[in-house]
């Protein structure tokens, strides 16, 4: 019964520690808000910038697993190249050592309960007060819960007699085999709890309590570096070849690093002991282990950083390129929650990236309408027109179906995000993203509708005159210019872009009114009524696309206020 109680106490303490880490991570991301997302944009820089970005993001969100999962997702979406991903993954491994330093320097050097419980109380009160910085209360609450969990974990660890400690210590007397066993245990613990930071905290606690020797603790920390790669591997399941390669980069980088560290295991520990003051025992042992974690990851990064290109080629050789299907297939976007690396802020960032992909799809559909208008002039051969319009309708029907699926999945995804604790900025952003998603899907409906009008024009022999076709082409070009402006606004939310969108909206509305009047005048002059009504319908469809552009432009301005 005593052992069952001890196990439950350890599991409960670990649960409180993990929950505190997640709450603190969420709070930090909410506090960072837009600045956090701007940090992510530096991923597209040089390899050194990539390392710094990986370090910064992981230090912020306290999870290298979250960073690497995000990197795999970005590579899968084409936002990052494989070479850029390598640098970010290297930096993430350094960033994850921050947790070990927090635990070693604060967790065992002070009376944790003296400030952990007040931090929980003050943080909770701050989250309940109606003010703009409730997220700071979340950070403080998570910080307190994390160290309460660590305090409980320290007290829950079993107390052994001298004879029992000697038996435990005997397991460390098998030389290199003991170290390999420790690596396996460290890897297994990390696989189980999906967090190398938490696993490292457990290892440091066990070392502080004298349950494991310095060598065994060091081996377990090396094993934790391998175990943390499981989340990247899971994220790559069913993904594109590029994403699978990025996941393999993380696995090989950590495995190769552990191999060389095992080869030079004792010299590595000697280096740590030389840099870190004090004998590796008690509180000083925790600092030695944090230093080992940091030096290992820094050396690993410095060794591999000059070989990013060969490393990327090696991964590409192992996972060969497969022909991606040309059909769009079915769109799926799974919402993830509950794990330490899955937080609402990261999910929102992921959703925004998907919505930008939807905007690219909408723009490509409209561009095909513009190309068709330029091709369907009065002198074109009827057979060419029929073939082109049939292919156009089939193509846009498939894309419109895919856009419908995107809206359905993204709307569900964003609604799931609203059920999480969010900052005011993120709450406003979610509402705006829902509006943008609806506008983009309705835009694709009108693009498909315009293709059906062109098909009717060809099949019913309702031929527009050259002057009408040229007017439509000019009008379509104005809306296409608006689409390009909206794409620019995703990257540059400046006031001058908003003013330019207002001017374009005004010009499009004036042109639409002019074209509709011309159509009615031609009807009154005795022109073919069906042809002119079709012309007016086409003008209306194009004008609606312009309206959606203006709506999206206003929504983007709201996000960045």
C-alpha cells in the first residue's frame, strides 16, 4: 500500500508540473501575442538566424517538441525549405535547455513552497480581474503550479536506507552498459510524457535526491534528447515528402549527437566539471546536469551547423521524392489539444497559414477567369472556345469543392481554438479569421459561377463583341490588382495599403456601374437581350469578387490595429 501511495504521489506531482508548464507556456504566448508570431517570421533567414529563431521560440514556449512539430508543419506547407528547417531544429535543441536551468537554479536553491503558493494565488487573482494584462496572471499562475509540482515531486521521491542506496548504486557499476541502459530509460520516460523538458526535470530531481549517480543522470539526459523526436515523427505521418525529411532531420540530429556524446562521454563530463564549480552532488549536481544539457546541445549544433547542406542532401537521399498527386483530393485539418506542445496560440498561427493557402487558391481561380476572358474574343475558333471552357469549368469545380472543404475544416478548427484560454488579441484575431475564411469561400463560389457564365456564352453562342470583351478584361484586371494588394497586405499591414484598397474599391464600383449602364443601353438599342444580360451577370460576379477583396482588406486591418 505504501508503494502504491508513493506511485500516485509521483504521478500527481508530475501531472501538476506538466500542467503548470502548459499554463505558463500558454500565458507567455498570449503575452507575446503578435510579437511571438513576428519572431516566427525570421525562420526564413540564414542558417544562423534559423538557429537563433529556434532557440528564441523554444525558450518562449518551453517545448522543443512544439517548435519541431511546428517546423514540420511549415515545411509540409511550403513555408520553410528543408535547409531552413535544419537550423531552426538545431536552435530548438538549445532552447529546451532553459527549463533545466530554471529547475536547477531556482527549484533546489530556494524554499520553493515559500513563493510557489503565493504565485498561484496572485496569478489566479490577476486572471479574474477585468484588465488588459490577464495573460500575465496566467504566466504567474503557471509558474507557481510548475514549482509546486516540482516541490511535491521532490517530496514524493522515496527515501532509501544506506543499504538500499548501495544496491541502487551497484547498477551504475556495469561500466558503459550502465550508461546505455540510462540512455534507454531517459528515452522511454520522454516518449511516455512527450516532453524532454519535463523528463529532464525528473532526472535532475532524482539526481538531487541521490537516487541516481551523476553518470546515470547524464546518460538519461542524453536519452531524453532522442525521446523528444517522437512528436516530430508523429507530425510527419501522412505529410508530404518534405515534411517527413524535416522530421528525419530532427531524429538524425539528436541520434548522431547522442552517439558522439557517448563516444566521448567521460571527456564531456570532465569538461562540464571544469566549467561548473563544485562537486557534482546535491544542489551542485543539478547545476552540473543543466550545464551538461546545454553544452551537449551547443556542441552538437556547432558541429553540424557547417554541414547543413550535406545533411539536407543525406536526408533527401534516405527519403526519396515521390510524385505528389495532381488531384486536390480531400482537405483535412486536425485540431490538436491536450499535449504539452499543443497550445491555442500555435494552433491559431497554423490556421492563419492555412487561410493564406486558401487565399492563394482563390486568387488562382480568379486568375483563370481573367485568362479565359482574354482568350474568348470574337475571333477565336469555336472549337478552341468549347475545349477551353469545358476544361475551365471542370478545373474550377474541383477547386471550388476543395475550397468548401477548407472552409468547413477551418471553421471547425477555429471554433475549437475559441474554447481555449486566449489573449484579447487572439480572440479578436479568431473572429476576423472566421470572417476572412467565409469571404474567401464565397469568392471561390463566384469564380466558379463566372466560369459557368462563360460556358453558357460559348454553348448558347452568346458572343461578346470585341469592345465588350476588352471592357470586361480591363475590369477583371482591376479586381486582379485588388487580389494582389490583399496578398501584399498579409505581409505589410500599413495604412497606405488600406488607403489603396479603398481607392481600388471605389474604382471597381464606378467601373461596374458604367458597364451595367452600357449593357442596358445596348439592350435598348436592339442588341441580343440574352447576350447583354449574360454580360451584366458576369460584371456582377466580378464585382462581388472585388467586394470580398475589400472585406478581407478591412478584416486584415482590424487584425493589425
